[in-house]
C-alpha cells in the first residue's frame, strides 16, 4: 500500500512538473499574439506620427514664407515710425518761427520757411516712395482704426464726431497703421434756455389741465 501511495504521489508530481511547461507554452503563444498586435499598433502609430510631422513641416514652411514676405514688405516699419519725428519737428519749427514776433514779415523768415517747406516736401516724397502715406482726417468721421480723439470742439455746423482739427498727422504704411492721427472732434453746443421735446410735452400737458 505504501508503495502504491508513493507511486501515485510521484505521478502527481510529474503531472505538476509538466503543467508549468504547458502553461509556459500557452503564455508564449499569447505573448506572440500580443507582440503581433503591438507591432500593428506601432505601425499605425508611426504612420500617424509621420503624417503629423509632415503637416507640421508644411505649417512651418508656410509660416516662414509669410514671415519672409512681411519682413520684405514691412522690414522698415519701426524705422519708418521713428522717422516720422523728423516731419513733426519740421512742422513745429515752422510754427515756432511764424509765431516769433521779432521775425514777423521779415525777408529772412520768408526764406527760412521756404527752405523748411522744401525739406518737408522731400521727406514726404521719400515716404511716398516707400509706401508711407498720410491719413486724411479733416472733415472725416472719427474712425478708431485710424484716429485718436484728443478733445471735443463745439461746432453746430458739423455732425457730432466729425474731425475738425488735426493735432498730429497720422500715417499708413501700405495697409498697416504706422501711427494714428491725433484729432479734435466736433460736438453740438448746449444752449441755455432751450428745452427738449419731452420737456415741451410736459409743459403742454400742464397747460391743458383744468384749473381747480
């Protein structure tokens, strides 16, 4: 009996020893299947990455082309903006000389103003050759894209919001705003003693009420 029990135990051990191999074999099969699936997924992922990379390269190429074009067209934008100070200073110099009482009606003043005007025209000519144009503001409706209102001026002859004074000239470089025009705009005057339509209606209603 003892020998039989030992043989049975021995057979069970042998089966147990064989089972791990079977399990390992099954695991290998599953791993292979998983590896095959993973490879397919990796191929799909790689294709997706390549597609994204090509798309990004194309976007960068377009951005580069746009920046290159803008650099060519607007490369002197900052320089042009600074150069506007020359035009401003010439205008101020002319106004200062005109208001100088000691120079009024003198021949020297006349010649000086003529020379300053020639220089100013030359500057504006250079601006125009480089696509820099002044903004026409007087009698135009205020446009916040091109004008900056600095004050309101009472004027009943103009529609409210009409530009009636130019404090500093604005400029465009092609289709881009180089500097807004500083302007004064009109507003209607308020006359004392006048009443609006609502007040007039109230007064008329009062008169219609019968006396008690």
